C-alpha cells in the first residue's frame, strides 16, 4: 500500500527495491506513470516500469536515500532526494550509482500518494 505522505511512498519504494520485491515497487506508481530508467530514456506505463525496476533489482542492490525537499500543492507534490545504489552486475562486477532525484507524486482518492514521474537522474 502506498504511503500517507510523499516521503512515505518514496521510503516504501526504496524498501521494496532493497528486498527485491518488484510487485510492491510497481504498486507505488500510477498506471500511466513515467520512470526515467536512464537519463533521456523514459519508461512509460506499468510494463516498461516493471522492466526498468527488474533491471535495478537484478543488481541485487542496496539503495539508500536522503530527502532534500517535499513541496506540496494540493494533491500534487514535488519530491527531491539524494540517493546511492550499490550492487553487483550480472558479470559479478560491483556497480555504484547515485544522483539527485526529482519526482512528482499525486494524492489518490484514498489519501495515499503514488509516483506519477520518477526521475532519479534529476537534471541529467
């Protein structure tokens, strides 16, 4: 279930990725959401987002995040955080990534928040 605040939803996404739970991670996105899986490469809709999340999860990653700002205007919130990911590539080599995210979340009819736009690369 999505969080009661934008920060809760992002924290749940991090936890789902860390426990390699694609279904729980995917449930935190709106059905027509966009995830920037790589800079300049949007994954649109559930099928594409699932594939992108499976790619992150395949790294057997540990993901951490630190909230910078959450700005809310009615039922929309802009959320930014710094994140780091450490994992292992399929060839066994270590992988390290990080960035500053810029995300948009929308409050749902039940009061929970889902990701509408997830851009972990910020302005990259």
